[in-house]
């Protein structure tokens, strides 16, 4: 049996799965936590990867490995390959003013037409503009710019040479300076942000391309043999999740740290409103995507506020009536990206002496989180996605309340695959692809799904829209 490994280096943790390359059967797995915060030194990712690999039994019998990672994070390296400063993560909103300035300088329509994106604080290009303006010495010291999954793959390869940095289309397409139609970087956009374009950028590999790892993987990452391990191009976490869940043409809603609505497309989206980002996927196609900053942690925060665990929060939410008797939560707890309100905060609306109950607040939290995603669902439909059903994945999808309320908010049936590490699974599937070659990744048996249907309740979204509009009208 040939084994492959997939890594999900997410915002909160590192997960590793080791699977049978032919069937996808899980053989073993491991995980380790990441530190909190919106800026993190990449060494923490490396330590977590080492721990997760050890927890998963190492790599001594693994033929290929792929790393999927959180998108957009800015990792700057100097000429010696040392990290210049802590990485700014996708959810660090300090570059919001830089994003607005970059958008104004070219115009939203020009950005969307050229690269499929309109700058928001999440994207790497805005963080580079922030760096140039606020830390000019660090900007001058920067000799290479890469993303979290690029950096980890580079560390695994172990050469220390900047020109050995590699990435893939999916992650490159979220930087703000890569054209995923032409499949090339756009130097003038990089220069617009950083003030120069002479930095090293990772080579963009094709979906099934790979590089040899070190001749002997070090014991610190579980290597104990002379044969080389194929290191795949890797992927952004959203593209890897689509590979892992086998999304096909379905719309997939992922409820993790962020909330994501996405679908596979043959053409790149060009949404001048900025709601839909025209990313690339991990197969050579495109991945139109809308993202909210607030998803699963909305439920965490609400449970903490009510003094209950997540299971009890779900029970409370299901005990309340649809619409929470008029209580509405606008869950902009970390600012928001859809709509682009980086400095916004969350709010509860419609509270009265009679409806101010834990059950209604719990219900409003679930409905508010889902309403935020429904905005992205509508935007994808406007870009041509077939929104006749939704596949729901991510940590918050295990909640019975989320599963049962989602079709009321989305207005379409919802299918929920069995809980799994879909980003890591997608990375493992990509690793297996490097072994088989060919035009498509290997077919793996997918987990069974449960279907949820309920009559849509338009009043939920109508009330949410009225409450959210108060931010937009300020």
C-alpha cells in the first residue's frame, strides 16, 4: 500500500492525515495547535507541523506530501532566508486603509478585470502596501515574499534557497498580484504595493507537479529513510477543501474560523463589487469565492456569553422560534470582509423585555452567522453559480442547530458530509495526484452525507438585512 500525507496548516491549528494513495482510506492522523493572534511568527507553524507529523506517526513510509494552508498571509524573507517580521494573517485588518487606497488608485473595475479581485485587507498585496508605509526598513530588507503553505513546503524541502520557493495557482491567485488566466505574476501591481518588484516570488507549479524533498528527511519531521518524498505544489485552504470534499459543481459553504461560499467554475469571476473573489482552484479551473470573517467563532463567543457549551447553545437555538421573536445578531465580531467593514463590531438588535432570552439570543447567533453567508450565496448566484443546493462543511457544521436552520436561511436543501479534515484530505489527494499524473486527481470514496430540508423563512434574512444596512448607511 502506497501512502500519502496531507497537511492543513490553518489559522488555529495544524492537522495531518496519512491516507492510502489509491483509495483515500485514512491510515492515521495527528494535530497540534497554533498560537492565537492575527500576526504569528512562521516558526510556530513549523513547530506545530513537526508535532502534528509526530502525532501522525511520521513520514518514514510516505511517498508524497502536500501542504494546504490559510490563504493570503504575508511571509517576508531576507536574502539569507530569515523571516523579516511576524507574518500578517488573512484576518489581520490593519491594512484596511491600504486596501482602500489601492482600490482607488486603479478603480475596482480595473482590479476585477485584471486579476479577478478587488483589494480588501485580507489580501497579501494590501499587507505589502502597509509594510512599505509603516515599516520601510523591513520592506527594504525583504528579498522574497511567500504565503504560509509556500513557506512550510520550502522548509520541508530544506535547501534554504529563496529560488526553491514554490506555490500553486490557487494560493497565488489570492495575493493580489497574480493573473490566474495568464498564469503569471503582475509586476506592476506588486510594485504599486511594495514600491518595487525585484523580490523573489514562489514558482507557480501545476496541479500535479512536484519537487523532491531532501535526500533524507530529518528526524524532526519523521523522516528515517534515504528515498525522497515528493512535495506537491500545495494549495490554499479553500481550494484544498474543495478537493477534499469532492465538491464538483456544488456550492460549498464552509463554516470554520472564516465563513466561505464557493463553487468550481470554468471562467474567472470579475466582480467589481469585491464580494466575489475570482480565485483559481487546485485543478486548473477557477474558484469564485465569497468570504466572511465571522463564522464558527460567533457560536463560540455566544456560548461563552451565555455561559453554556456548544451543545447546549444548539439546544437553546432549536428551542426558539424561527426568527428568534425579532432578535437579530449582526455578527461582525472581528470586523467584516463581506461586506467590507474592517472596523465594524457585532450588535444585537430588536431586544425587548419579552424576547430577551438565552434561547432567542442563541437562535439569533446561528441565524446571523448563516445570513452573513447567504449574502455570499446570492453574490455567487449573480456570477452564474447554480445555487439549487448547498454542501455544508467545517467545524460549525456539526451543530444540529446550524444544520436544521441553514435551509431556512439559504432557501435550498443542505447536505452535510460526515465531519472530516477536508482541507488536509484535499492536500493528501493532491499528493496522490503527483504519483498518478494525468489530467484529474485520483477518485476517492467520499463520506456519506445527510440531507436537510426545511421551508425557507424569508423574514429571517429580511430582518438581518435591515439590521446590517445600518452599518452600510453610516
